[in-house]
C-alpha cells in the first residue's frame, strides 16, 4: 500500500503518475486528450491545447487561475475567461474532473490521469492523492454501517494533521480554554 502526500504546488509526489516517466506519459495523454476532444466534436484550438498542456504539466489538481497563469510559468499563460469556458467544455465531455480540496473553487485534473481519491488536511491544505483501492476498506465500512458506497474523488476525506492538531492544542492551552 503506497500513500504519498503532496503539498499544493510542490514537486510531483501526488501518487498518480509514476515518477521518472512523466514526459512520455504526458505525451501519450496529450494525444489521447486531443483524440477525445475531436471525437466529442470539440475543435483542438490553440487555447484548448494550452489548457491541456497546463493540466499535464500540473503536479496535482489546479484552479482555473493557476491554469490561466501557466502553472507557475511552466506553460504559457492564457486568458482566464477562455480557461473557464474550455474547462467547462472539457468537463462536459468527461475529459476533466474537479475536486474540492478546501474552501476555494474546484480544482481541475485530467480524467485521463486516472481516478485518484483524496484526503486533505484542512488547516495546512496538505493533501494526498491515492489509488481508490487504498480507501476500499473505508468504503466497505461506510457501506456496512450506513448503506451507501462512498466516493472521495469529488470531495476528499477531511481532517487535521498531527502537527496542526498539536499547534491548536498548544494555542488552546495558552488561552486556558482546554487541556
Ligand atoms: Zn464540485
Ligand atoms: Zn496541518
């Protein structure tokens, strides 16, 4: 069982793509993404290709703003309004998904990169992307106890990390509001 974590915007450690093989996988995905667009009747315009390239260059789920800014300069930046429009079109044909990793807007990922599920630490926004089978025991428990099959691709499992918990406890002790 491999659980890797990745801080937003850090090196690719999101557990989705195997390290070392990113370039060839990204190449294959750009081709399959463009093929999927064409099959769905979407023209592979320069603006749409830029959004795809940004999503492929990303280490994890990205906001529309981050995509428009070219993922910190890794790809050329694009117009935010067209990014929103194109993400919407990609969403409609199932080429992108989004996940809510915090209070902000949904963050986008290419569906072609697999269907990871997410766990997030709400205070420091650290998160892990894991293969669904890692969370199957959790899903099984929820199904047994509550009668439905849970999914953590759209909304993650949210909690506090150990160091944030320790910090909060220390703050509470200082204020005298708890042990
Ligand atoms: Zn949503
Ligand atoms: Zn934390």
